[in-house]
C-alpha cells in the first residue's frame, strides 16, 4: 500500500507561481513512477507530468516550459513547480504513483485556482 498526500494548492493570479508537493508513505520502495494529473470542472482527468525512478520526466504540451516535476531523493517527496500560471490551469491536481507490482495509487487532490 502507498499513501499519497498533496499540499501547496491555492489561489493565484495569472502569471504567478505555485509549488505542489506530494509526500508518499507506506511501500514507497515499490514505486517506479510518480506523476501529477489534473481535472477541471466538466473535463476528464488529464496527465500533467511524470517522473520515473530513473529521473526521466514527461510533460503534457500545454505545460512544457512552465511546469517542472522533480523530487528530493529516493522518490519522495515529488514536487510540481508551476510558473506563468494561466486561468486554464485551474483544476484539482492529483498526485499519482505506479508501483512495480502494477498498482496505481492516487492522492486526495489539491485545488489550484488561477484568476485572470
């Protein structure tokens, strides 16, 4: 079992920055990739960024050059630095972990609201 707790969401003006954190606990040795997803009202949940245990990162095109996913060490915690935020970035952001045993875990989500 892996437990994920997100923090760092909030309200920010367009052009501002926020940093989200995701702290994992439990069987973190089994995690082989972590990521951030988001879900805006009335829309499907979408991938924002991922980072593998080897440090390889991937981003959705809409956030490239503005968001950076990183981790301190040993996969925990994982951060999402969000710069140059836009109103269309408004969503609930979820932390996600994939384990080498094929399980997927989700955090409870943190709200990010960008005002124009």
